[in-house]
C-alpha cells in the first residue's frame, strides 16, 4: 500500500508534491520537539514506536471505514460485524499513552516544591520558603503541546463548600458553648485553620456567624461559575507570579487582615502545564502532594486517590529530619499502603538539602573512618552512608509489608540524595552529584519502558484483529468450523471452572491472617485508642481537635499536625497480619497457591496452547488467522479484566477501615454533639464506650466478613465476564489492511534491535512474530 511504502522508505515525488513539503516539515519539527527531553539514542527508540503506533492507527481507521461502508445499507448487521466494529472503534479511540504520575510526598518544608523546580529547570516556579508551609494544595506539573505556560485552578463545587462550611461552623461554635472563655493560646490547629478560612473567604467576624448567616453572606472574592480559573503566560516567571497567590499558604498582614487571594479556601487542586520541555517529556506528571490530607472531605478523598494513582512515589525528607521523626514514618507507611491498594509499583526515598553539613560536628562523630580534608569530601561520604543505611532500613520495612518477590525490593536505587541549592548555586557538588540529572533519567526510562509496552500491546492487538477479518473470506472452506468452535467452547468452560476453583483457593489464604489480625485487634484496640486520645499537654486545646475528628467520622487531617485516623489505627493490627498476603495475591510472578495474576496468566497460556493444538490436529489451513486472532483476543480480554482487578483492590483493601468507620459513626455523631464543661473527657468517654460496645457486638468480625465478601464479589464478576466474553464474528474483506499490519508487526523486530530496547522485546518477538503465529497461505 501507499502508506506502507511511505513508512518503509521515501519514494519519488512529483512536482505537484511540493505544496505539501512545508506542512510536512512543520509536522516533523513538531514531532521532533516532543522528544527534546530524550538523549539521541532514546529519541530514536521513541520515534520508532511513535511511527509504529501512528501507522497502526491509520490501518485500523481504514478497516473501520470499510466495515461501516459495507453495512451502511443493510437492514440487519451480523453480530460478528457489530463486534468487529466496536473492537476497532475501541482500539482507534484508545489513548496513546496514559500519563505516568510521580508523586512527591513529604512533610512541611521537606523541599518538594524546590525539587520540582530543579527538575523542570525553573528556580522559583513553585513557591518555596524554608520551614513554613508553602504549597497549600495538590499541584500537578506536566509538559504538553501548548505554546504558553498554563495553570488551571480547580475549585470546590458549591455543594462541597457548603459541606465544609457546615463542619467549620460546628467546630467553632462548639468552643462558644464551653461555658468558659478559651484563651487564644489554647486554640489548636483545627480551630485556627477554621477561623482563618472563614475570615479569608467572608472577612473578619465571619467566625462568629452561624452556618445559615454565612450561606447568605457574600464572599469577598469573585467565584467563576465554571469553578475553574485559567491562567496563561508567555514566560515561566510571569505565570509563577500569577499562580503564587493561589497555591501559597495565605498569611495575615501586620494588622491581622487576610492578604491576597480571598477564594483560597475553595481551591481543590491545581494543574500546571509547561510548553514542551527539554527536560521533562510529555506524558509525565509530577505531583506535589501535601503530607497529611485535608479537613474537607472532597479534598481529603482526592489526596488519597492522588496517592493511589501514582505509579511511582518519592518520599521526600529533609536530611535533618531523616532519622526518628514520626512524620517521616507516617509518610513511608502511607506510601507502602499505596502499593497495596493503588497502582504504585516503585517507592524511593529522596533525601533533600544534602549540602547541609556542620563539618566539625561530623568529623567528631566520624572518628576512625577515612581521613576527610574538605567539606565536599564530608558531604559526599555522608551522602553515601545515608544511602547505605536508609536503603537497608527501607528495604527491611518493605519486606515486612510486601511479597518477597516484589519488584521494588530488587531495585538498586531506593534512596537518592539531592541538593537543589547546589544545583542552582554549585559550591561543593557537581551537577551530577546533586542527583537531579539522575532523577530526570529515571523519569525518562519509566516513560520509555511504558511506551514500549503500550505500543507492543497495541500493535499485537491490532494485528490479531486484522487476522480475524482476513479469515472471513475463507468461510466457505470451513464446513466443520462450528464443530471445532463448539469443542473449544467446552474446553474453555472447563478451564474457567478450574480457574474459579484456583481463585477460591487463592483468596482462601487471606482467611487465617484475617482471623489472627482480628484476635490481635480485639486485645489491643483499647491501648491503641487510648494512645490516640492522649496528648502531651493533656486536654489543653485538644478538645477542639477531637471535635474535628468526630465531625469527620474519626478522621482529621491538618496542614501542620500528624494525620489522625481512629478507624485506621484500631484496625492496624489486622493490616499488620494481612499485608504480606494481600500484596502477594495481587502480585505478578510464578504461580503459587496464593497468587491471583499468575493463575490468570496460566489460564491464558492453556487456552492459547489448546488453540495451537486444535489447529495442528484438525488441519486448520484456512482457519489459522482465526486461531491467531483468538490467541490475541484472549490476551486483550484478560488484560482488560486485570485492569479491573487493580481498580477493585483499593476497595477491598480499605473495606476493613470503611466497615469500622460505618459501625462507629453513631458514636462519633454523639460525641460531636457534646458541649459544656469537661466536654473533652465526655467526648472521650463516649468514643471509648461506643468502641467497646461495637467490639463486643462483633465489629472486627464484621469487618473481616466484609473484606471476604469483597473478594467473593471480585471472583463472581471476573468469572461472569469470562463466560460472557466469547462472541461470534462477522464478514468483510480487508486483505490489504492485513498485509499492511503484518509489515508493521514485523517492524517491531527492527525497533528491538536498538540496544536500549532489546531486553524484553526478544522473547515477545519470538512468540508473536507473524511468520510463526500465522502460516502463509498456499
């Protein structure tokens, strides 16, 4: 075909083609700009995959048009043709590449924003300010095809703000009902933030108004009806100035008045898009994630979902806070949970501000090690020691929570030691030694690996679909086709039944850890709950935080204090028991009794081998294309179901805390209504008695049953989808597209010759080469 010739190599052009030369040059320049973030070798690999994907989409579009034209005037469309049309359309509309989300997860002042600024080569793009809170919400930074710098500020909906407003006023008016004056110094973080939000949004005195009064009050700032504010600028510095008031934590002026952006309390999250970057490739999203969540339910839900959708999490920690801090441990624990319930496959610890070192103190405590003659040598030695020590500690922690064959346990780069300060103003370290370039290289590698997997899967799936359509011309040669397919269906039904038993066996491995965890939870919940309800200053100020906890059904997220989650705390003994098993169920690897995905993979290979066997035994000379299509289609069906499994596992994992939270909701609501003297102790008593009562009535056992029920629902849905996935096929001649697709499929081998991509592609090409999968017609 003409498209194929254009792909394989340039042909002669007539004079009439000159009119197209300039647009073609522009398209090529545009294409080249997309790869500016990659060095030459990686650029070449990425371009080859882009070409393969582009040509594949064109072939699919041609095939789709032929099928549509063939059935346009038909009164009834055969089911097989409907199926093909839907499959083709789904492949054509399939996104080129889902973004890779890299979450930078850290406490206040850890240096998340400074690190993003260094990676994108914009020194003060996101606000930075030492130890104070700067970035006040989730901020996503990516590069794209836009010519300008652009930011979209997403605001809470009217209903979401009303929900938060109701909780803020309940929290503040609880203080007025104490019957005694509360000193300003006794105000805790929850009350201070509530006052500040209302004053910022409605003006001074808003904190003394009721919920109904505030609903009638006019906000100080202008709120767009779309609930999205869009900012654009030609230069990064210009956008940074415009964006700063929206994402920097707002302060008061000397008179105590709120300054700058009055709608700041409404901001949910911010998306920033840079023009195509020479440093960060398109398709990567860097996410600045605050460390503790948010008091607002929607923002807090988004905080957790954002963590869960990250395939990579970098836990950001200041060099001076790396040892012994509770906040650091909480961040690590939350990141590991993201591996259990979300899409995270890689965790690394990024230690920031590693240029900081007091040389006399360091030399005093490093006596006996090799002689150090300079600040630079000391910093490099200290950084190497940090890597060794923290890698060992992190790996041990991961081993306790994750399966032993988890990919993250095998990586050699668990810890990075970076310095944004030295990157911008080198005094001690070279650019490479700041490790900013290493992080960029890591980002590029992740994107290139994902692109390789995506295109390989896409071309293979498209090729299989074309194999089927080409077989429609041979139907008259297949008098025994339905007999063959009937036998295959019986075989498939038997294998599905065996798979169902294997899934039951796999899920049964969670039962014993669940039971042990429930026993541990029953014996330890009072101690854990008591620790959660005690503060070092006693009840001074804590009654307001406890009020906030009860208003949010056991959860309180502050911008400055550690996150409080009573439901999670008292179920932690159960998670301690089930975590390794739960992670094992959803991991890839060799088939064992407790792993789900390898059983599914084994099921797929069994079906594929059966089809090959039937083809040889029955001499499917003309049905070889259908056989090859079925092999590809099985991979497509099961691949889609695997995506569903990964989405579902979050709900299963959180079912324990969700169950406990639902059971304890009445006691939280009762405690939240308490006012008057000694309210804090009375609230604690209500919570303790409520938990005791629910535990006595089987709260932990119900949580266990609900998790097991979630597993059962997953199995039932999965098996139902398998049983309903076998469809018939229609008719249409698309031989020319099949031949084009065959060439594209073989082109994968040429791309794989690149040294960067050779690993992993060789096995694929041996199995999926068209010359092996599809015998040529005689």
